[in-house]
C-alpha cells in the first residue's frame, strides 16, 4: 500500500523526503477499497522528469521518476514516499506553490478524477494562480496537513462527494 516516486537508488534522490498518507472516502464517510491513487510531480528543483519540460536551466534528477501509483487497502488507505516538489510556472508564468497532481480511479467511475495536493507549511500557497481559482471556503480540501513528529508526514484525505468533497478539476 505504499507508492514511491523514486527509483531503486532513492538514497540519491535530491530534495526533502516526505510521506503523504490518507484515506479515500465517499459522502457517507465509508472508506473506498480497491481504488487507485496516482501522483505526478516536479522534482525538488521544480523540473518535471519529462521530455515535455523544456526548462534545461533547471537540474534533472535521474533518480527521481515523478510518478507514483498506490492501490487503496480494505480501509481505503493509501500512502506515498516522495520528495517535496519545487515550484513550477503556472498560468501567466506566475510561480505555483509546491504541489502534487493526483488522479483517482475506482470502479463505477467512468473517468479519472483529478485534484492537487498543496502543503500546509509551503511558501506560495497564497499567491498560487490555480489555488486562487478555488473558492476560499473550499481550498482546505486541497491542503495536506503536516503531522507532528520526527518524520515529515502529511495527511491528505480524499472525499469523492458530499459536504466535504475534495475539489476536483476539469481536464
């Protein structure tokens, strides 16, 4: 039940190591098992590990894949080990806050749902051009909360519908 965005040589991955864990739930707070959570993100320097990212002025990290996939368990739980992503340009070339793109796939859903994870302790959340498009009272559904303790861990629950529904984006 643990996704990983680094290759086998993860000791060589640059950046601050973090863990993101949460639960996928429906409107009645029932965990959804056997779903798939996917993540896609930039490396610690803000460069995507893709030929489609033309920014050669930023360092590439060959040990970082930038993509992870994790099935939810019987209690709807998932977790990823990754690095804190760097800031990337967004609409109008404004810098976006560090974030991770998330895809949710599950039985009975005709298409993948897309959302984002932002971090409660990140610089830039207040000026992120995408987050600014989300109504203020709904932004908290996109913010992973840092847990206290020694490791850098974040909690990010995904709710598919209802009053506490996570904000999903049209793609």
